C-alpha cells in the first residue's frame, strides 16, 4: 500500500480532486504519526495496533566488510494485526 493508493481510494470515495485527496492523505498520516509520538501507540479498530518500541544499542557486522560496528539505541514501530483482520485475510 502506498500514499498514492490511499489518495486514489479517498478521491474515488469522496469525489474530490486529486490534490484534495493528497492533502487529506498527508493529514491522515501526520495525525497517525503525531498520535504515536504522543501516546506511543495507535489503534485502528478491526485493523490493528501500531506500537513504538525502544531498541537497545548493540554491536553488528558490516555485511560488506565483515567489520564490527556499533549501532545506536533508537526506536522502531511494530504492528500487531487484529483478529478481525487476520480472519478476513
């Protein structure tokens, strides 16, 4: 799924221009990101939950050279599908 796909679906469903659908798509994605920043998770009922998780600093190998490198601590987003989504797919 891409932003273009979401924009196209919104445009067809609401009969608005492509530019308006693109703005609506961007606003939707921004709202989801802001909610995850604020609360650490975002839930779409009947779809699933996006959760922000912290990752620890660790050592890894450079695949090209095989040299050991340090990877900084950071954040990642996890997704857990709802039972309704799992059944429908």
